[in-house]
């Protein structure tokens, strides 16, 4: 064999790989690394909230008390004391044996996709929905269907229409594998599903036999009052629940969890074992050590207070700078994001480079839609910028919008 022959290897991608797409948000984050850019783009928790001292102490203790165990392979289900802590902090009765620790809640989405989606099967999502979920679902080649949504959440009547197909004899049956929802301070819109809508959605999904995948990474980040009870608490056997430590402790730990009905749990566990054997046992022990004395009860209120002050600063800046421009926005009751809509004739994707030229970045809303996007929408994150940066950045964004309007 000649050396030149070694250059003729051909790699053939799987069909699912062809469907994988880069994260628009992470591509935009590369732009925000340029010096002087004020970023409202990333969904990153504020580094000010990371309990570095507590983790330093936990690291020492975990290694001192059981270093070999912490650094060894671990159970795929997760570290038993952490499983018990997760069960105890949920607002409904959960057996720790129903909880699976995942490598971030994003892995939970991947595992759910692997065990519930076949090529061509229907998956329902909100309008708009979390981009990372679309990325997790798409390689499984589903038919992703966008369900109409308003400020209260999913439109239950449209859900029934999208979930069902009329069979012979006029009988309607559910043909969707599941509905994916983020009821609390949704990414990207920041909206929260109302109690009335949660009750109606739970009841209608149960009537249809439609499973719900409930993603709740932001639920602890409420500002004035906690959100209503999770959907899963109302029908535990009909829901899979995803949670995360990224927003209340630190995202670099890459720890989340899934709460699943016992009938579904074994397959999720098998998918987890095939993916990575287990999430980092050392990280799990550190989190359990930090949490064991009720730390979250003391720590999370400080995050809420910080994020509320930043939300208020952004709302005030928008009110001040956007006067007369025809821009609309909402007032989220918690979380990390605010949803805005540009005036008629403007496009958020076209606006982005103009805004970056003025030193500010955001995420266009179009990639968050499974169906027809609204090109005028954009997402603003308020948690990683200081009040001064928020004032400067919103003023720059308004200037970019004003210039675009003048060119129409």
C-alpha cells in the first residue's frame, strides 16, 4: 500500500448527523467575546451567584472523607444521598428510585428523545420553545409540531387539534409521543403558565393520553411569588420532569436530574449508561455536601434579589430608550429572560449585526420556533450585565433600531 492510498478514506455520515445543527446562541456568543460588546445574548447565570467558597470547602471535605470513592466509577442512577435530597426538595411525593442524575438537564432532553422518539413520530412544543430541546429532538427525526401559545401558556384547544388524528369512523386518537413545555419563566419568552392553564392542560393531556415532558430549570428563580405547582405534581404518572443545579449553584458542574414514572425509568437508565455510564460522582458528592445543611434555602433568595434588580433596570431602560419606536416587551416574573418584539418592517436577524456594531448583542427569536417564526422577536438576558451595562446596552440597541426605522 502506498502512503497516498491512505488519503482516500471516505466518512459517510448517518442521516441523524446530517440533521444536527449548531446552536445559534453559541455562535452568537463568539461575537460577544469581542472586547467592548455588552451581551444580552447568552443564557448564562451571573458568576456573582456562584458559591465558590462553599465549593472549595466541600471539595476539601469530600476528598478528605472519601477521596477514593469520590474519584471512582459510580452508580448510573446517581449518588444516593443526592437522590434523597432532590426527592425531598420537590413539591410532591417522589421516590428517590424515580430520580436519575444527568449531566445537565440538557442530557435529560437527549435521553428522553432517544427512548421516546422514532423517525417520523410527532412531538409537540410550545410557540416559541427552547432551542436546546429542538437540537436534542431533531436528530431522532421527529415531526416537531408547534402548538399555539399565549401569555398564559399552551393553547389547550390547539393542543388537542395538533395531538390527534381522525381515524376511520370519526374517532380522534392521540398520535403525538409527548408535549414538551417549560411552564416557569420560559426560555426564551420569560412567560409563566398560569394556574388556570396548568389545570386545563393537565386535564386535557390526561384525557388524550398525551405524555408531558416538563422542563423546569428556572422555577426557583421567582421574584415576588413562587410559580404554581408543577404539571408533574398533578399527574406524576403522565409526566417526565427535568431539573437542574446549573441556575441555583453553577452550570460548570453539569448536573441535572430527571424524575420519571417507574414504568419509564429503566429505559432512561439504560440510555444514560450507554451515553456516559454516570454523571461525575465527585461533582455529585460536592453538591450533596454543599446542600446538606439547607444551603439552597439561604442562597437562592440572594440570586432572586440580584436578578430582580437587573430585570427592573432593563425594564426601566427599555421604557426610557424605546419611547416612540414601537417596540413591545413583556415583564417576566422570574428567570433570566425578557422577550421583545420589533416594530412592523424590522427583522431581528438583520438588526443583530447593526446592534453589534454599536456594541450590544442579543439573540434573534426566529431559531426558537419549530414552525413559522416571528422574525420581529428577540430575547434579552438581563442577568449577566451590570445596571450600568444594561443602561448603555439598551441605549445602543435603541439607536440601532432607530437607524433601521429611518432607512425604511
